[in-house]
C-alpha cells in the first residue's frame, strides 16, 4: 500500500470529496450537495470535474464503490455509492494532521505577535 | 435556455472517451440534470455557462490521461519484447536517418538563399562567358536591371603591412576571393558595412589598386581593426588599399565557395595574374561568370531566350566555333542561392534520393508491420478478452497504434542521431578541389520537422494495418481456441504474404539500384596507376602571387625541372596546371578543321588540361599514337603564329575525327588552331563534369595542351603543380625542398602530398557514396532476412499442432521441413521476380531521364555479377532466414504438441 504522505498536500477537490465520504457512503449528487452546504455555497464541484476526480480517487485506491445500499425508501437505484478505503481514511487523517499543524504554527505566530 | 444547455451538455457527455463514458457517462448526465435547476436559480446564465465550460474542459483532460495510460502500457509491452523493439528502433532509425540526411542536403544546400544579398530570387548567372560578351549583355536594359562579371574562386597571396610600414606580418597567406567588375556589389544589392563598395564611376582602369574585404577577413585576419578602411595591404606582392568592409554574413554570390576578398577587374595585371594577356578584351577568353539582376517582369526563361539571340549574334561576328551548334547557346541558372543549380536538375537529383529514401523507410515499415502482425496474432487472446469485457475496437486500435507510434518516435530520435553522425562524417572529408568549400549538412529544424512527420507517418503506416486486422475477430472462436487457433489454412493472398512479397521485392530493388550505382561509379571513377603512387610527390608553387613578374616566373619554371633533378632519388620532374586525376571541368567548345569545304566537326563539353613535357611518361602511361610533349614544345612562342601541338585522349579523338587517323590534323578553339601530335588512353578523372552537374563518368573528351611561357605567367587557381617521381622515399622530398629554397627562399611551397594522397582525396567522395549506397543496400537485405525469419518462425509456431499430428502419423523430418520451407520459398520467389523487374524498370527510367545517372546505370546494369549475384544472394539469405526457424519445426515432439490445450 502506498504511504498516505505521498498524497499530501491533497488537491482541494479531493479533500472535499474525501471529507464528504468521511461520515457515510454517498453518491455523486450527495457529495456535491454536501460540499455546497458545508462551504455555504462557495465551493461547487461541477459534474464533470466531480466524476473525473472520483475516477482518479478510485484509481489511486482512496475510495471505492460501495456495495451496500441504504434502506429501500432512501435508495435511488440509478445512483452509485462511494466510500472511503482504509488508505483513503489514512490519507484524510494525515491531511487533517497537516492542516492542524499549519493552524498551530499560525496560532503560535499570532501569539508571538500579540506578546510583542 | 435550460433545455438548450442540457442538450449541449448531453452531447458533450457522450463525447467522453469510451471507457470513462461506460462507467460514468450516465452518472455525469444524471448529475447535470439533477443540478440544473439549482444552478439556474443560484447563478443564472453564468452558472449554465460554467457548467458547460466545466464539461468541455474535462474532455481533453480525460483523453490525455487515457493517452498517458496507453503510452505507459505500450512502454511496458515494448519492454517485454526487447528484441522486437530493438530491431524496430534500429531499422526505422537507420531508414529515417538516411532520409533526414538527404532532406538536410535539400534544406541546407539547395533551398537557402545566399546571405546578405538583396532580393536573391531576381538574380541569374551565366557560367563561362568572356568580358567583351558581358559588356554587350550589360547594355540590355530591357532584360536586366543590372549586370556584373566575376571570376571566382581566385587565390590571392595576401600579407598585411603593419601600420608603421615595417614587415611585421610578412608571411603571405593564400586567401580565396572574387575578381569582380565594379558593378558586382550594386547588382547584388550589397552595401559596405564600413567604407564603400566598388563603383564603375570611381574605379576605372589605371586608378590606384583597391580591394574590398569581407567581414570574415576583417575579423579573422585583421583582428577587427577599426582603422582597416584606408589601410594598405599586399595582394600578390602589390600594394592595394582597403576601400570597404562587407556586411556580416556576406561571402560573395556563391557562399558555398566563400570569397574573403574582392578585387576589381580594373586592377593592374601585375597584381591579378587572371587579368594577364588582355583577357578583358578577348572574346574567346571565356573565363568569367556573368551575374544578372533581372528587370521587373522578366523571367529566367525569357532572359535566357533574349541572351541566346544576342550571343548567337556575337558568335557570328567573332566566328566562334560553336556558332553553328543547334540548341541553346546560353544557360541561365538561378543566382542568389548557396549553389547555382539549374532548376531542371533539382527534381532529378531529389527524385532518386526520394525514391531510395521511400524504399528504405517503406521496407522498414513493411518489416515492422509484418512483425507487428505476427505479434498481434499471438496477442489475439489478449485482444479478445479486452474486447469481450467491453473495450471498444477503436480504443484497442488506438492502443496498438500508440505502440507503433512510440516505436516510430524512438526510431525518429535514432534517425536524427544517425543524420548528425552522417553529417559529422561528411564534414571530415576533404573535397578534391583547390579552393575551400563550405558544406554543412547538419540537420536543422526543418529537417527535424521532416523527420518527425516521416516517423509519425511510418508509425501509423506500419501500425494501422496490423491493428485493424487483429481487432477484427470472431470473439467466441478465439477465446475458445486461444493463440493456437488454426486460421483457415494457407491463404494465398493474405496480408502477411503480400507484405512479405513486397518486402522481398523492395529489398531486391534497393539492392540492385544501389548496386548499379556503386558499380557504375566504380567503373567511371576508378583510378588506375601503373606504379606505386607513394613514390610520386606533388607540390604547388605560385611565384606570380609571390610577387614574381611574368618574365621571372617563366624563367623559374624553365630551369626548375633541371634543378630539381639534382634531388637525391628524383627520376622525373614534370609540371602541370592541375594535379593528375583531379576533377575536370568539361566546358570548352572546340572544332576539328575538316578537309575541304565540309563543315567543321564541333565538339562541346571538352575538358582542357595543360601539362608539361614528359607528363605521360612520368605517369607510366604509354602513348597510343604519336608523341607527347617535349621541352621544345614548351618554348614555342605561340604569339608568332607557330602552331602548338596538342594531345587528345581516346574519347576526344573519336569525337573529333571518328575513325580517321587524328595525327597531323588540326583542331581549333576560337581562331587559334592546334596540331594533333598524339593520342593517349582515357585517364580517369573522378567527379568531373560539365559545369552544371557532376557527371559520373570518365568518358570526357580531353585535349591536352603544352605548358608555355604565357601559362607560367598566368598561374591557375591551385598554383602550378610540380610532380616529382622518385625512386626513394622522403629524402627526395627533402632534397626538393632544399633545391627550391636555394632558388629563392621566399618561394612558398604549398599542398605538398604524395600522389596516393591526392588520389585518396579525389576519390573520397566516391568512397563515401559507395559506402552510403552499400549501407543502404545491405540494410535492405538484413531487413528482408529479419522479416522472413520472423514470418517463418511465426508460421511454424502456428502450425505446431498440425506438425505434431503429421509427425505422429509418421511424416519424416525432411518432409516436414520441406512443407514449412515451401511456404517461405514461394514468397521469396515471387518477391525476387517482382523486385528484379522493378529495379530494371526504375533504373531504365532514371537512366533515360538523367544525364547524371545515365552512364552509371548503363555501366552498372549490364554487370552480370550484380544481375545474377544480387537475386542469388537475397534468395540464399532469405532461404537461410526461412530455414533457421523452420528447423525448429522438426524438433517438435508430437506428444507434447498434441497434449497442449
């Protein structure tokens, strides 16, 4: 298995998709909607770009098609569901650690500025 | 609005690569439909535009990524079959390299304009005219906007005087330049970078000697001296003032023979020996080139017609011996090019090159197509599986094509390397001429572009057919039977067989055509010397350009042979205007005087050579008839109406006099008559020609004139050649050096070499050609053998099971071998026959169309060694190529073969 660090820093689109799949399995439309909601309508993953990214994420082994379907009344049989792989989860973790580290550095610098 | 956007969106979604579309196509459309309303509400028109832009931008990205994967896959497959890849790259590389090299020849020599010249397309040159004729031409205002006469390359012994007057740089250097009429620069449209150019108003006969120097001379020999203009330098021992420096890249009207300095025709004859003997007023002194700038609206053809009329008129007046000759008297070639080449010749030269290149690249392609086809058949199963899991046929073809194009590109890179190598080799060869020539055949960007186009075409050419063939398949059948499927027996006109036949035919054609050329060259240019050429020394002297007066130079040469005889081991000392076996320019027209009233027998394109007493004896050449020149001939004063004797070679004797005995008869050039004193066999003169093109034949009518005192005053471009035949080695040369130094220590000896070196130099180009064509021919042969071996090996592998059954049923090994060989043999026979006929047809056509290749083809295509040898060689090699893999068939163990699958 490739090392998660090899994927860092994650491309914005990839990060948003992985983040959307962190909670539960999603289909394409769901991912798009969640990203829109999460960013307050600022980030829209346009359809072709979204599927291009999904294809590459699958090839890279970060996500996979999910065999499980939701309960029948929520299920749309035309749609395909995606979920994180173990690698994908570790990449997402590594990315959030990286971001936290960045935020920490920023805060330390801010703190120093305030102290001065 | 929304529905229109959706329609476009769907169209674009369908245009995605097949695989992407199979998996995500429906989802992309679905998502677009779902999001459409939302997008319209939130972003309006721009949102729709953004949606379409997104999908439109994504299209090329997906295609590129697919291509990248194809490429990676192709690289992996090629890495797996290294032998195939190596043969492919090597054969294509060599083919493309040769093609690139000859393309460079076109791009670097024929196409470019002379640098520094204004509007070069309007310039024209007439070779070999006299100054008085030129003066008539110059006045044709309706034809020409300007005209100039020049002579070049002309050697000048130049030494720079130091500004203080002392002789700091006293050693004279031999520099080549042009002797030009004052209009030269204005006709070319060249302005001086410093100082002035020549001007017909200012530079008149009798004014103080002046010289114009090139930028190259100024930089390399004068260290870019800022005060160069106005400085005096020594030219051939006479003082001349520099009046101007040329623009940066200007090297004269024919830059392939660069001119470093320019001296006006108004200079005194003491400074320029080329002007001795009042050549500016002699109508038969056709030593000049005329350079014209065509008047607006005048074409090369109409100018030529106009000049022709004028020239005929002038010929009539001056009783020129060629005046009654049919056809054009004047040929204009386009000026303003690196090399003046008549337009009609270009397609011929490049026709042959293109044909050979095409054959080579074609054979290489056919070979690869064949191998690819064989590979594709063993890959049938892979193809079938991929087709059945949903790959489109287009996709698979693209995949296979990627492989071939990749191979072709690698071949192209190898080809460019190959062309650079060839150019480097060519650069090291010294051409057998007395003056410097600049030929750079290093491929430039145009040649590289050409190579890329050829490689791409080759890649698609040899990849497409096999790809189409291998993807057209019955899936169920192939999946079941796999690679060992018996494919409907032996197909007489299958693609593989056609390819094989045409490959054998092409190879044989190549082998024969190149063979014809090689044997023809060889016959036309072999230098036969009856003694050890290491024991003849050649050296050059040019006393006139060392500052000698005509009188003094003549006296020097008079006593020189006698003096040099004192050197130890010196046997014979002979003078000549040109070294033996050097290229001849067959440009003169002479006439044989007939007996009574009958018209003179005029012969055009005659070569003239001026030689001293004992020339033929020194070369161990026996006279066929009559005598050769003696020292007394050298002392004849031709101005006192005494007839000079001449010696003819066999070809000249035949052309002038037919079967009659030439001895004692008269021939004339212009108004001067000569007495035929002897006949000698044709001596070879490699690379000789008639001015427009090199003719690859030795059968040039040659008239030998004796050296006289006036020749000594008027020394030729290469100086006077002194031939020293010795019994011993180097100490003779030392003795000669001592004797010359004792005559005059300031006399410069140059171009010292043995006859063997001289001959090597003269034939170096021929050897290169022979090597080049030989390489092409054997290349085709090897390719054909590889192709045949591949096909036979494949056919054996395909029939393993069948052969196993036959052997199990009791077939003997010989029978099986024969069975396998018969298939290959039939193909070879058919190919040999076709190739033979093709080669004969092509060489006939080329020979008839061109005076350049005609003699070579005529000499070569009758050679039985080649006519029988080449097909036999190819056939034998082909059968060997069949036999080696066929032998494997008899080693098949029937038990194993039957048990497989």
